[in-house]
């Protein structure tokens, strides 16, 4: 029997709910991509009581993650660097 799970992903001013087939379950680290890492950093930033600047940073990171394939390499690298910095704080 195949298990199904809903995955919620945030993007810039939108909420996406996707059905994920869990028949061939993968570990979360196997599903990680740079865009997902950037989006997760944004979500962590929004947890709790974010300031206006933290909310703006999270919105920008979510936008970059949602449009990852359309962004140029320097912007992708910068978003990844911001996400890494947020993880270490």
C-alpha cells in the first residue's frame, strides 16, 4: 500500500500544497536542493516573532527559491550564502 503525504511549500505570496507519493520513501536529505535549502532558511527566519527586516529577508529568499531556475548564478550563490549565515546564527 502506498502512503501519501501532503507537502506544503511556501513561495512568494503563495502557498503550494503538493501530494507526494511515499511508496519509494526518500530521506529528507535526499530531497534537498539549493532552492529547498534557501526556502527552509526563510521559513526558519519566519518562525517566532520576526522583525520587519527578517520578514523582508524571508520574502526575498522565498522569491528567489520559487524562481530558482530563472535566477542567475551570482544571485543563487548570494541567496545560498545568506541561508548559510542564517543557519549559523
